[in-house]
C-alpha cells in the first residue's frame, strides 16, 4: 500500500511537466488513482469506458493507466486508439 502511495506521488510530480489531461482522461485518471491506492485492478468494462472517450482523451487515459501500472497485459491496436467515439445503445433497445 505504501508503495502504491509513493508511486502516485511520483506520478503527480511528473504530471506537472506533462500537458494537462483532457476532462474525460482526467476523470478516469482520478478514478484509476483510487483503484491503485485500494489495490484494485482495472474494472472489466474499462475498455468500453475508454471507447466512449474521444480518441485524444483515450490516448491520454491509456498513457496514464500504463504509467500507473494498471494497464500491463492488454495491447491496444492503433486503430482502436484512434477509432471515433462509440456511443452507448439507447435505453429500451430503440
């Protein structure tokens, strides 16, 4: 747990040199920091969440997750990273 806290502090310090995250990526980064501090893995729907973001925010979120150590196994094809935003199906199956 202490190691995770040190890692987050290091990421926060390094983030000041990086450009600001877009709002979608920043929201996911804040949530992912909580997962990291609680020792949790990425949720099963993380890929669908990322695909609902614009490509530029998706790329920032992927970089954050990789740097934080949460994204270690799944490879993302460039076509997936750059794919336009997907919208969820409307409620009621219409």
